[in-house]
């Protein structure tokens, strides 16, 4: 319609003038204008096959080509395809195995981000899979329903491999709960995976990187939703659930509807919130997820937009190039919509954060590309923790620009930010939190219950340029007396 055309033109106008500031593109570099109209692709749902009681998935990382710009194929990487990967799905209590066969010409790993699992199955930088080689990590799903994801983690080349397209969602279900039935849950119909990434495309529509171009590392000039620029989702139900992942290298998004209508956030990284939370925007740093439920009226069209993010003491807010506004995906409602169940007033209560007064306390200072003045050394274990032990971490950012922090193998709770209660959208289960400049965040969690004195877990900044450049450390979870320098975490000054 004319209205949609006008909107598409307006959307293109929003993107076009911003491009030089956002990208640090070389002068004369032309960036495609985004017209909204392409159908939003839905990654295939993969529920694996049952093999002797073990739900078995197959992932083959491989090279391919993908057109972000019609007629301009770009070299990419994907799992079982050219770009991104299938949405894996399993349920609490199930034994799962992921058979990975590396069809790339370089080594990779497959890390299960947000999964509570033994370190040997976690797929961190020690779990390298050479070209042509295979691995078969397996574990038992032992955590609530959530939207997790998987991606490569080879130390020093994570930015490039994720940037070329290696990423996919891993949905966990918790059967038998009332919540599952109350929320939209038909995959691809009213339960929509949405992997949002900024990509730095050149004039030929090819993916490029610019790790040194900005304090945040590579920032893109185009926004892809499930690998597509200017995508449109046709909605056929009154309510639609979007499982949003920020899979960007270094960009913050602040998602909301262009007309500022409220929506409900129902889950954060590691599972449901205590109750549906009415918001007009939700901000996600790289690797964070939010599940939101949007209500639509028949025949209407509304843009999911990323507003300029709130970056605390970053001054001016776009000082490092990450503060722009983008259109992400347009939601077009059908002329008649199937009714959806009303959202429940509350979900199950969340437990209070664990042992914040009695726990082992550690502090981590994020600065430049270092944590506690150290950069990643594959041969250094930063500390050893006891299985299942309650820990409290103080995580400070002393840089002038933003970082974030992700801890492997656990879901944690954000206790406070500069001593104040976290915003409700970050009060539930988290595995990644933003670290805005000169903010101190306190998190609490229980260490994984799996002891292993050989395989470490990682903690790191999830701005992938920063991670590749060394903003990462490693810890073992092992019984006292096991290998590793026990108790070597920096004692807390707090
Ligand atoms: Cu999403 Cu250590 O990674
Ligand atoms: Cu960082």
C-alpha cells in the first residue's frame, strides 16, 4: 500500500544519512539502502532424533554464500546451511548430544551460550575442532525453559566466525508447566526466533570487519534480522512472541515498537521473569536475549525499531559510534487474526539471589582489553571454585566506553548496579549483563555442580572484538586440592 511505501521510504531515510557516522566506512564506500519488504526467514526448527534415549542433533559448520543485498552474493558461514543455523530445541531433564562435523577450512568450536553443563561439553576455546574433524559433546538439560544460543569460540577468531554467520538459537522447554501453554508457542507462527545483527557491508554487499575502527570493535552499517535486511513478518495471531537475540559484534540495541506502544517482556537470558513486564523498550547488549509478546490489531503494520540506547556515562551517547537508531523488522498483521490466550498475571516466583552475604566473593575490573590487568592466556587458570558453591562477583568497568560480561556454565542474578536495584528486565536469570562505564555490577550465582580439574569455563566481555583481543579469563570448578591455583581469584576489596 501507499502507506507501507511511505514507511519504507522513511525507514530508508533513517538509515541512509547515519551511515558514515555509524560505520567509519572509507570515504566513497556505498552502503545499500534498506527497503522493507523481504519475508523474514525462520531458521528451521531442529528437534534432533532420539538415539537410545539421547536427543541427538547434527551441526555442520560450513562456508557458503548469502545475499544480504539482492544480486550481490557475500561469502558467509553457517551451520547446516549458508548463514546462521537451525533452532535446536530440547526439554529439561533430557540427555542431549550434539554431533558436530567441521566442514570449514579452519578450526572452530561450538559453544552453548547460557547452558548449565559440564565444562568438557561447553565448547570454549580449548575445544577446537580441526577441519574435517568431529566432536560429540553430551549433557543433561538441567535448567528452566529459556532461549539460549550457540556460536563458535576459537580464541582470536570468534568475531570473524560469528560475523560470517555462525550462530543459532537453542530453545529449552519445561514440559508440564502452565507457563508453556499460556504463552504463544507455535514455532514460526506466533513464536518467532529473531536473531538481530548489525553487519558491516561494503558496496558489493560483502561482510567486512573493522576491529580497530572503533573502541567497540567492528560496528555494522546494516541491520539483519535472521540474516535479512528490511524483513517483514506476517502475523496471523493477536499476540506474537519474539525471542530476540542480539548477535552483533559490539552494538547495543534498545528494542521497541516505532509507535511506542507497550509490549510485555516475559523472559530474560535464562528463563521467565517473575511476571510479564510491561515495557516500551528493552535494551540488549551483545549476546543478551529477551522474549517479548507484542499485541497487534487486524490489518495494522508496526515497525520493531532499535532506539538510541541508554549508555550511562558514555558522553556524548554516540561517542564510540554505538548510539544510533535503526529499523529492524516490520510486523504486518493479517486482516483477521486468530485469538491468542491472555497473558497470565504472574509466572512462578523467582528465588532470591543466592547467598549474597555468605558467598565467596571475587572482583573483576574491566579496562580496555583486560580483566584485572590481565589478558587471556590459554595456559593460565585465573581461579578454582568449588562445585555448587555460592559466589558473588563485583564487576567494574573503568573504561570510558561500554563492555559487558558473560560467564560460562551458569545462570546468575544481577544483585545491584552501583548499589541500586537492577531494572526489572534484568532482575531474572541472566548469563550476560551490560557494563556501562564506571558502573559496578554485583552478580550472584551457584557454580556448576560438575567438578573437572582439566576443562575450564570462561568469563569474558562479549563484545567479540574485545574478547578476541584478550578480554577473557578462565576458571576451574574442582574439589579442593585438585589441579589449579585454588583461591587465586582477586580478593574483594568490598
Ligand atoms: Cu557467547 Cu564465551 O560466549
Ligand atoms: Cu569489552
